[in-house]
């Protein structure tokens, strides 16, 4: 058990500290703002990714018609994850640093998305939304802190405005995409495809950060 713990810790530290060679490091304020805005877009994506499907017959048939309490758990797992992310932020930031924490948060998001795509019961959906919510909670603090450190005072307001716009645009984009998918495919594939597409911006963020 100790060996497994050490191996997992080593993998986490390696992933969060070693540079990803897909793109060179950038110190350009505009590029950093674009990367942070992409992060804001990711934060907004999961807000509406469940709401569109929650009352659909094919969704309820697949998950055996969850009752009001279970539907509340499905919806509430995301904000609960956000609270968790805020609580563990300081511990993780001290261990992995700000850039490392961006990558760790991306890992959380990818894990949550994979669990969501492979969901066979409501417990897996709740777990996936909690994991992704944890990433959102971490990023909600990390984005502001990182921006205040690396962006000049003259550009801070503009950058944070872009980040918030990207977050709102992520909410709207995911809602429209879910509506579109639901219009053409009213089956199990619909929500799985929508949740799978959530991984794409995260992958772009990982290789661009």
C-alpha cells in the first residue's frame, strides 16, 4: 500500500511539475490571457450539461427514473465539488504550485469527464460532477490569484473580464450544444457525447499551459 501511495504521489508530482513540450512557455500577456480565458470557458461548461437531459424520457429510462432526492444529488454534486475545491486549494497550491495546480485541475476534469461518459448508474454521474466541480472550485480561486501575479495592473481588469465572459460563453455553448444533440438524437448516446465533448477544451488547455 505504501509503494502504491508513493507511486501515485510520484506520478502527480511529475505531471504537475514537468513541462509539457507541446507548446513553448510563453510570457506574452495576450497569450496568457487567452489561456486563462480558455480555463474560464471550461469552468462554465458543466453548469448546464445535466439540466437539459434531466427531464428527458431516455435519460430517466436509462438511470431508472431517479426521484426528487436523487435528482437533487445529481444537480448538487457540482456545487458541492466547488466547495471541496475551495477548501483544498491552499493545501494543493502549497504542494504543486500555481502552474502545477492548473494541470492537476485539468487532470481532475478529464477524470470526471471519463467517469461521466462511462456512467452506468447515478452514483457515477454524481461522482463525475463532484470531481469536475472540485476543479471549478480550485480554478475559481487560482485564476484570480494567478492573474494578479502575472498580468500588469493596466490589463488585469480586461483579462478578468475576458475570463468571466468565457465562463458565461461556456455555459451558453454547452446548453446550446446539448439542445442540438437532444434535437437530433434522443437516446443514450446523446448525453454521453455531450459529456465527452467537455474533454476537448481541457486537452487544449493542458497542451497550451
